[in-house]
C-alpha cells in the first residue's frame, strides 16, 4: 500500500483514509499487485491451516462422534472452498473498481451497513484468532521448555512464554504490509506440512507402542454437557476454516488477480484438506474421547518428535498472527497517521510502534489471563469466522449475481441457513465452556 505524500483530493478519491466518523466516499482503486498465485497459496495456507486451527479437530470430533465429526469436517472443507471462490469472484463485480479490503467490498454491495458489519466481524475474528494463537504458541514453547529443563520445580510458566511470543510479534509487526511477509508465509506453509507429518508420525508411534491405550469413542458427559459439547465443536470446525482476509490477500496479486486467486486457493485447500483430514481422523482414532483439546499435548513420546511438532507450530503461527493483526493496525493507523509526511517519518514510525504495542499488550494480557485454548477456538469460529467465511460471501453472491438456476439458489440459501444456525449454537456452546472454565480455574492459570 502506498503511504507517500498525497493531497486531500487524492486521498478522498483513493478511499484510503478513513477519517473518524466518516465512511470512505468511493470504492478504493486497486494498487498494483506483485504477488504470484503461488504466493496467494502461501498466504491462504498460513491464514487458515494453522496448528491452532487443526490441532483441536480431534477434540471436536470427540464431541461429535465418528459420523457427526466426519460429515461436519468434510462439509466444512467443501463449503469453505466454494465460499472462497465466490468471494474471490466478487472483488471486481463493479468494474472498474477493485475492492482490496473486505469491508470495502461489503460497502460496495450493501452500503454503510455492509461496511460496518464486515469491519465488526473481521475485528472479532482477527482479535479472537490472535488470542488463540498466542495461547497455542505459549503451550508449545512451554512444552519444549518442560521437556528439556533440569529444574526440579520449573520457574517459567505459560504466561512467560505468551509474553515472549508477544515480543516476537511486536518486532514482526513493524513490517509494512502483508506482501512484505511473503517469505515468512512461505516458511509457514512448509511448517503447516511439517506439523501435519510430525503429528501423523506421533500418532503412528502411539499406536505401535500402545501409549494411547484402548480408545473409547463414546461421547461422554451429562445430556446437557453433550449438547453444549456439540455446539462448541461446531464452532471449532468453523474456526478451523477461518479466513477473514481473502480480499486483502487478493489485492497483493498481479493480474489476472482473480485467476491467480482461484489457482492459489485450489493449491491451499489441497494442503488444508490433506492436513486437516489426516490429523483429525488419526488423532481421534488413536485417543478417542481422551484426546487433549490441543492434540500435541496428548502425546508422551518420543521427545524429539514432540519438540519438532511444537517448533513447527510456533513458527507457523508467527505468520498467521501477522496477517490477522493487519486489519486492526490499518484501521487505527488511518485515524492517527499523518499521510502528508513520508511513511518513515519520525511521527509515523512512532505512531506505528504505538499502535502495534498497544494491540499486542492487550492480546497478550487476555491470552495470559484466560488461557482456555479450546473455548476461544469455538467462540472465535462461531461469532467471527462463520459470518465472514460462510454467510456473507453467499449473501453477497446471491445479491450481485442473482443466479437463475433454482438448484444453485437453493444450495446457496441452504448454506446461509445452516451456518447461521451453526454460528448461534457454536457461540452458545463456547460461552458455556468459558463460564465453566473460569469457575474451575483462576485467572492467569498455568495450564
């Protein structure tokens, strides 16, 4: 994104400056993209296929059982891929404009309500996702520490590692935009594959050595507990396919951007499908209803392989966190930056440092205070990602394209109805489990 000197008229025309209290008056013109379709696959895979997203899937299956878990996961894969393609198809629906932010696309179709609705859901998804990521990173780093520490009473807690991860993200947050993170995200995509391979190897080792014992696939708990468990699991699966940033990623691509996005999405979802299905099905098959909400914590050996999986997890979520924090950074910076000064002026550099520091401190404090990983996954998926990934793209497609085929229209309406129900039920289940866990544990619990 260009942040050089611009006159007031230029800023208004570009729609790039959102002054407090104002809705940008016109759709934003697309800046020149430089990314290839392979780069879009890296960004998408980094955004969606994080260990925070698919390590909880075996636990979600333990609340749904084999039939419900398999159907929910396969349907989630297919529907999200479809919604990704139709969202990618909409970014140039009103030629010659290109909508390089999700909220601008919402405004172009539904006006101010669309703009603020997308912005609200995107912030919920982004902030919830990054709280979850920081908890996952802390759990993984703590696991590595406990494996190799020689202290009889380990002095470092989960909260220490959450803070360390936050410091690393503060440094990465000084990179200017998503495109500047492309090499990190390529590494993160490799770590997604590495994490999946490591987990499969750990599952195989557990089966061969009998570490998991006899897996029980019965859904446990009281009738009400089972019901809330199903609700929460639906939110977890929705979270696992979360991608609230597709238009922002698409804006980084060279022309033909739409075709490149289609190709990148197809490659990314190939990686996602193989990773998700393998980890979810093998993890549940090995541990049954005794599986940990964060699958890696279910394994007891070998230590080097568990460590490797945790390293892959930490590196992978470094990049995912950065993509999801960008909408918040951009929105706040646009209120306080002086765009008549160079991007690297002292004023603008201090503003960026201040914005990123406040954001990361808030996320770090929440993650450290309420480190209930599985609960945040379900809540974030239900009220953040479900509207953005399953509902809004389909509603926008129906309004803009108005398909004449009754079957096509029926399928799209069914998606909206089903996932609206999933959003409500997932939120109910997640809130119930957060309430239960806050009663069971103290704040800043060393999980």
